[in-house]
C-alpha cells in the first residue's frame, strides 16, 4: 500500500474507471463492512452554490459554542487535508493514510477465493476518489468522537456518497443549472436530486427564494418538515447588522458574516435555521452565534487579498455563482480598470459565465487548466469572441502567467479578479504564496 498521502491520492484516482460514478450501493457495502455507525447529529448541506459557505458558518458557530465539530467539504484548494477538519483543524496526513488503509483492507479483501462469502459476497468493491474520501472522513469523525458532523454534498444529493449517512437536518442552499450531464437539464430535475438528502421526521431547510416544486413534493413524500426562507425562517437587514427570525424564535442585532457577498445572509440564515432544528441536542448561545459569524473563514469566496492593486478570488464556475460575483462587484466603488484572470473547466457553461460578467471586465486574461476537464486558452478565447465581449482578450500560457501580466499591467487603483474554477483560485493562491486557514 502507499506510504504517504500523495501516494494514496494518486492510487485513489486510478481505482475507478470514472471520476464520478453516482450511486449508493457500493459505498453502502463498504460502510457496512467498516461498521461505520455515527452516534452524533449529522447536518448534510447541498445546493448548486452556497453550500461551502453554509458549512463554514455552521463549523465556525459550533466551534465557538464549544462543540467538537467535524466538517467534510470538497473540493480542496491547496491540500487534500482541507476537506476533513475536526475542531477547525485539518486532519493530519498520517490519520488520513490510516483511514484509507482501513478502507482498502475491507474494500478489497485478501485471498478472495478462500474466504467464506458474506451477505455482500465479500468481493472487491470499486470506489471513486470521493467515495473513499467520504468514508475516511466519517472514520476520522467517529474516532475523534465529534459532537456534530457537517457534511457537504459533492454532486447532487440523492446518489452522492455523503447521503449514505442519514442526516438529522438537511440544508439546500440554492438550486440552479449545473452538472447537467449527471443531474438533468432543468431546474426541477436538479432540485429532485438535491432533495434526496431529506429524511423522514427531520427538518429540511431550503434557502433558495424560489423553492422548486420538486423540493416541496419530495419533502411531503418522505415526511420531512420543510422550512423555506421568507416563510418558516428568514432575515431582515439593518445598517451594520441584521436580524434572524424563524418559527422557533429570533436572534437580533447580529454581525454580518465575515464572508463577503450579498448572498451570504441567505447562507447565514440557513445555518441558523439548522441550529434551530437541532437546538434540543446542540444548544447554541447568542454569543457563540455572533462570534462564529465574525470569525468564519472560507478561501476563494469573494476573497480580498491585501495589497494594491486589489486582488479578488472567487471560485464562481457557473452562471448562478457568476451572478452573485457580478452583484458583489457592482456593489464595490468604481475603479479605473478591471482585469480578469479567467480559466474554466470545459464541461461548465463558459458562455453563461462570460455573459454575466462581461459588463464588469475590461481585460480578459485567459488561461488553460491542465487537467482532462480543463478548457484550453484557445477554447476560452473562442467563447469570449463568440460572446462579443466588450473588453480586450489576451491569451496567456497558464494561470500564473495571466496573474503575472495582470499584476505588472494594472495600476494601483485597478482591480484584478481571478475566477472561473477552484483550479483557477488554487493556482493564483499558490503563485501568491497564500494559505488556507484552518
């Protein structure tokens, strides 16, 4: 077996013929062999966008309240360990390797021909990279006896690996068009997949102002208690603070979340609604809520890097996220020139993202992403030309080259925005020597 984390990750990437293979049967079999039976509350968070922010806020608030919280998110930016955190600290390489080894031993039993076959045949079970990681995260959480686990859905919900664990509260941050090859090409079809994380008798929270009918129908079908923003919970803004309300109660005079962006109050309200849903098992004081909101950190979400010219990092990779980024940019003071360090995956709606952000960009510095799914610089340039963007288009060798050009060409009062993918933000962070806190 591999003897370090890099070796394990390379091995995991080679195991399954598909990077994404939705379905719960395989991961459920391995879960059963491992006897993974968490005895702590689980909050499962899904959504097209915003789920990472909801997870970060829940993690920060629970931590401020003194709970040992396990948080599993994806993808990572710089290091795989970012995905698995306990007490807001990344799990060590050694612990992840030990978990991967334990999973491998039961996933691929030795001496198959000589073993007595059990209920699942004790045959080798193929797992994807994400499925391996999900099981390893839960192993770590159980070993550390966490008080609560926050699990971010990787893709969809109904057939995503995290859904093999029953949630005590489900959160759907938003629903929009993305991953159409896997989830369907309509908002209702995608909503049906995301609604699969709901459980009978448990609260399900929807923070999308336009609640899809599929979510309402699935909540009724499974017997979940659906809370929708602006109905069962919501928020009111004031100058410098905001109030939260729900069918359970209210929390007033709250600080704005440390995460920037106009949509973050929707995400914060969803997080507080989850606190309300679990208040009998996990009571949280007002002080902990205030501190958690003030201290929350999440790299790459409308993140400002100190210095001049201004550098903003945003993982916006679909039109819905691009609209949020555009709204946030519109709320900033005007600047002489805005430079975009732009790279995307080719299976994303590149034209949709470009159309939304076109009014805010003066120069597009386009770069390729060096992965099988990555769009080349030439492909992005073609999309920009076909979209007839108003700004100048400049192809670059790679993301680091695009960033270097922007930093050299921009005036100190200009603005540089790096966006389009987690890969884009990760490479900019690496080039700037930035780290992910936690």
